[in-house]
C-alpha cells in the first residue's frame, strides 16, 4: 500500500512518521506547496519522497492534512483517482467539507477529525505519538465505501486512536464549544493583554495560568481563520453563550455577591469530574 500525504505540517508530518513504521504500508510520499516544508520533511524523514500532486493521485490512500479551505479546493481536483482509492481528510470542521465532495468520489472519501494537535505548526513540529490514545471522529461514515471505511479504521486503530462516529453537522456544533471557542478566547486574551500591558510587565508577571490560557494563541492564524470561517454560525453561538457567562460573573463581582460567585465557580469545577 502506498500512502500520499498532502500537507506536511504538524498533522501530516506526525502522521508520516508513524505510517512509515506500519508493516502494511510500503511507501509514504508527500506533497506540500511550501518548498521549505518539502525540504524539511525530507530532512526529518517524514516521507520517503516528495512528489507532485499528480503522483499523489495514484496512491492507494491519500491524506489531506491541510487547512479546511484548502481541503474544499483540492478535493475537486481528485475526481480522476482510481475507483478503489481512499481519501481521508483531517480537517477540524466537517459539514462544509462533506458537502463539497464531488459525487463521483463520495464513496472514496472518509471525513475524519483527529482530536489532537499542539500550538506549533510546520514539519519541525511533527513528532511520533501525536495521535496515540486520542479520539478520532469519523463523520457520515455510512456515505463512505465499505473498503474505504475499513482502511481508515485500520490506520486509525494502528495509530492507537479511539474511533467515534458522528454526523458532520453535530460534530461542528460540538467542536465549536470544545475546540474552536477556546482558540477564540485565547486569541482575545492575548490581544487584550498586548493592548493594556507593558511587555516587560508581561514577562515578569505572566505565570502558569496566563501561559496556559494564552498558549493556543500561538496556533497558526491561517489554519484557524479558515476553521472560524467554515464553522462561523456555531462559533458565533458559542461566543454568545460564553459572553453571557462572563457578563454574569461581572455582575456578581460588581454587586459584591461573593457567595453567588463562589457557587458559580464551584459549578465550573465539576467539568473536570467529567474529563
């Protein structure tokens, strides 16, 4: 089996490092429009070979590890793949991607979202173990061909991931609250501090809490702009819900209702009983 990876950053690069060790995969080749990424991917042994897009089309399995807007664009150019090939996308949104798949290759396509990542990006951010023990969501799997679905499951299981199934629309609403909203908050927090505080004070006083909450603001703006664009309505809903909670906390503080504030905080701590 020959696997092609389009996009050799954190997700695609980490995937390549793992796939090269699987005995049922003979070769891993890659494509990235960024020439520096191509060079780094070879130096880091992420793929066996860098090829043109036309060569990726000949692969048995094609992974799309690029920003979500790029997935929608490139999938329209994959209609001439072999009828038995498998395409697996790793996008963080799913509904618009699923809707964009050309009918002639819908059976070839498996819509997946590995719930993993870091704030770093590019081939140098790739590492073995990124996918281990993480959840991967397979969306609208009933629309994928049986052979393609089985191949995707085999690969994700070999990566030691836990597979769950979800409707694409349902996935995007949940992802807005659990993944996309935290990134929006982190960017907002970082910009708020940058506009108010002297850089020297930030360095001196920034402790664990601020560093933890602002860490996501280091994530790729290109990637997250596209995610916010594709999941706009769900993200706006999640921001509205968050604003109401923050305003409620503000009201309790303004009115010096410290017992109610404590109760509000106490309720929030129960989240980690679930996690």
